[in-house]
C-alpha cells in the first residue's frame, strides 16, 4: 500500500490526510489504561472543545459519524423526533432514528434546497416533538442550511427550551463556522474523515448539559453509544472501550495544526476554495445544484449538463494523481462533486480545475451515464 501511487482526494470524504498526520499513527502502541493514553485524551479534550466552540463535553467515539447518529437518536430522543430532510444524509439519519424505535416525522424539502427556518418554526408550532434533527451541510447536494436561524426557530417554538436540537455537522465542522455554545445547540456530531482531514474511524459529538439531562431520562440507550457512559469515562480522560489509539495520535497532531491556523482563517480558506470552484464552474456553464445562497463552503455539487462523463474524467484525473466525486445516489450522472475540505488550499483546487479543463479539451461532449 505504501508504494501505491498517491491519488489526491477531492472528495466529500474521506479527505486528503497530510503525511505528518498519517505518520503520527505509527507511534508505538500503548495500553488504553496506561497513563500515556490518559494523557493523550487529557491533551485532546480541551483542544477539541475549542474546535467545537464549546465549554461542554465533546465525546470521542471509535466509529464513523453514523455511529453517533445512532447515539444521538438513542440518547437525545425520548419519543418523537422531527427530522428535516433535504438530501440523502438527512434522509438516512431519519431512517436511523426510526430503526432505533423512535417515532419519526419528517419535514421535507426538495433536494438542492436548504432547510427553511420559517417552515421549521411552522411545523414546531403544534408541539408534540421532544427533539429536532438537522443536517447542517448536505454532502449529497452541496447545500448548507442556515444553522443560526434554525436554532433560533427551535428555541422560539412552544416548549423550545426542552427540545433537543441535534445537528449533523459531519461535512461542515472545522470547515465552516459551527459555534455550538453561541447557538445553544445540544448534540453536534462529526466524523474524522471530513473537514478534520484525518483518516476515518473516529467520530466526535458535542453534548450539552440539556442533552445529558435528557439522556438520563431515556431508556434503551444501549451501551456502545450511551452518552452517560461515554461522559463518565471522558471525565477521567478515558473511553469505555478500547479506542482507536493510533487515530487519537493523528488527532493530537492535527488539532495543533488546526488551532495554529486559527478557526477563522480555516473557514476563510474553505470559502476561498469554494469561490475558486464556483467561479470556474460559472465560467464554463456548469450550474450549481444548490439553490442560490445555499452553496456549501466544503463541497460543491455541480450539474454535468450532459457535457461531462464523470467516470471518464476520473480515469483521466487518476493518471494525474487526483480524483473528484460523482453525484450521490440518484444524482449520479446528473451532477459531480468537488470536495474542497480539510487541508487543501486554493492552489490545490486550481490544479484540479486545470486538469478538468485539460480533460475537457481532449474529450468529446457526452450525455450523462444512464446508471
Ligand atoms: C459522510 C457523511 C455522513 C456519514 O458519516 P460516516 O462517517 O461515513 O458514517 C453523515 N452525514 C454527512 C453530512 C456526511 O457527509
């Protein structure tokens, strides 16, 4: 594997991992109850809280983000949850809640549209829910939703102070502003392999005191994703089960880099990459899938317009050591996606876009694949 050619990932996850971060995983193994492991977690926690912009706990899970979807649904929802659905990931999270025995209602929006705060406020007016779930950044459609306005709508709803607001920030956190405490969010989860630019295998969740208090009243939380259990151990700089220690070493290194760059600078870099991609797309007539103003700063979803065979494009790009993403699920063929998250900069994105231009000069215009 180490000698396999390096393909630079412009995907909406997994994202490119810097060599320094990869190599941090090669440290000698330690036991997870040895002081070395406790010190590692003790050092990570405060920096993780800074990235989440919170004073509350940020739980560490050895799983992908999907595991913490299940955790959020099982800990945060007592009986009935309202899931805003505007793409593939929000649709799947609603399914996860249902499969965990929760009564699920959905507030649906056309794909490509953000979650509308007024529509959310409207739906919450009648009461009946004890939790609300939203996906901040729909990686399937390249759409970001107005989190501050959504949070305000939840708190202003009848009984809003008791509503648990659960946010999937998997492809936004650390690439876009998610001020957990300032917005009074309850559960905010993300995966290591998106804007954190780590290998996959870890997931993190900010859990407010309100959410912890809720979890204590909800039966059937299970064990692996029980927030009370995770918190009890985290308070001693430990985890209930053996964590992915090598990944924690990578996180340790990456947190330093992220905080040295500064969150504001990191968000600005993501917007600059987005600007470069959108300007390129506009100049070439590739329309944005996202509704105007809802374009994601971490992943751009563009319509092929029947003028790009993404499979052939990626074969061309691979020879140049790069890859981008096809459309998600039903949008395959109709769209392609450029992940510009993690540690990439504008110059890297420009190199990718130049290569796409080079492909377009050599390739005949084609209809999108039927599949
Ligand atoms: C990638 C992604 C997920 C799934 O996360 P995993 O870490 O693959 O389990 C969930 N939500 C969004 C928005 C994503 O982009």
